[in-house]
């Protein structure tokens, strides 16, 4: 029987942080390992062009994210790994979707407004980002999408696009569903009211941070004025965030962690948390260094992925073009 399709991507716009890993990559690996899905994972390089960048740096950033995907445990023998821009059908399908998406729907996207408030240039690509994301998923008839909470609204838009498309042109696509981890939104270490984001580097724990840097950053993480560890995301977002990080990396339940630190000071909790993160990232960092030295292998993985993904994308695009009336 055909397995349901899983699709997800990561933008090459800087170094990956633990939010990317705990919110998305960890689930992407778990879905792959479950053997129940056909998984497509890509480097979202076209999406990365929507933010200001130095063209001299971009190729390296794209390569580095491909390395990170492999180091996190996405296995080319089990999943299809490729670069978005190598499959032009993504952008072609996005164009068709553009013609059935209202401006009003895109104007409501919170991520877009947030990006503008962070000082991003409001280019058309940034505005249109969710439509390309819908095409990224549906060009493989993706049904499940491992993503973080920040992408929830974009996925809703993809579902709207499916309904509009199917309503106007006949049933072609299924509405994709998000698959979320318990760590759907890892918050910034220095501004716990904001999500951890590549655009706020001071609050990030990067997957490549050395043990010393991790210890320093965790030690400096914002806490609160309570005297001991407790989980209350509403009233105590900073500590709740640290507990989520601890629990996600160690696999221990939050309640168990809280009861273990009863009567102990934050400094003890933080020092243990730092060690949990250091040891959880160790295998990733080791593999990352190995893949970094093996450029030829990484490029061959991306080529193989492209060969597998492209014919599927071509078939789906041909079907969509026929549906909308193109010859
Ligand atoms: P991006 O780097 O924006 O392409 O994000 C890659 C994936 O990481 C997406 O599925 C995001 O939803 C997820 N992600 C990004 N930041 C966070 C965060 N702070 N917490 C949880 N997931 C996140």
C-alpha cells in the first residue's frame, strides 16, 4: 500500500537553533524512523531569498543546512532530501496558487507582520511566502507536515488553497495536516516572550554551539523572581521554556523534573540543563563535523533526492495544469 506523504523544509538563513531541532527536525526524524510515511525534506532556498542576504554567503548557508539535516538524523536511504530551487515545479505550482489566493488572506499572516516589525524589507516574495509553502507541500501531494507553531497559520492557508482549488477545478489535493512536537514554540533565552529565532541571535542556542558556549548561555538565560522551578507558561514563561527544553532533550516528563528540583536554586537547575543540552547535541555535532568534510557525499545526496522528487513534482504539476485549463 502507498504510504502517506510527509513534506517539510528548512530555510537556509543562518545557523540552526534548538527551536528548529525540537520544533521540527526531531519530529521529521521520528516520522522517517516510524517507517509509516514517505518523507520529503528539503532546504527551502527560494524562501531564503525573501530576506536580505549576501549572495556570496548564500551557497555556503544552503550547503550547511543540508549538512545539518543529515547530521540531525534525516537519512537519505529512508527520506528524499533535496534543494527546493532544483525542482522548478514548486514555483510553477505556486504561480497557479497565486491566482486563487486573495490578497486579504495573505495580509492576515502574522509571520509577515512580525517580519516587517523586525525590519525586514516588505518584498512581494516575503508577502507571498505562504503560497510557495503551500506549493512546496502539495507538489508532492503532501498530507502531513512536521512544523513548529509559527507555521500553523501558513498551513491553514495551504488548507484554504486546497479547498478553493478543489472547489473550482475538481478534487485534486488533500488538505495537509501539521504534526507538532511538545516543543512547538521554543522561546528566546533572553526575551522569553519572543520565539527563539535566527533573527534574534542573542536568545538562540545554536546546534553548533560548543559546550562552553552552551553553559554560558544557559547560565545567562532570563528566569523570574520566584524561588524555585515551577511550570506555568502563562505566568512564568522563562522557566516554562527552560523546562520544555530540559524535558524535550532528556525525554523526562516536566512534572518529574519540577519535583526533582523542589527546594533547589535556579543555578543548580540551569547547570544541569546545560549538561543535558551539551550531551544531547554531542552526536549531532560529531556527525555535522564529519559531513562538513565530505562535500562530495552531501552534494550526491542532494542530486539523488532531486532525481527522486522531480518526476513526482512533474506529474503533479501536469495534473494541476490540466485541471486549471492549460494546454
Ligand atoms: P525556518 O528556519 O523558519 O525555516 O524554520 C524551520 C522549522 O523550525 C519550521 O518548521 C519552524 O516552524 C520551526 N521553528 C522555528 N523556530 C522555532 C521555535 N522557536 N520553536 C519551535 N519550532 C521552531
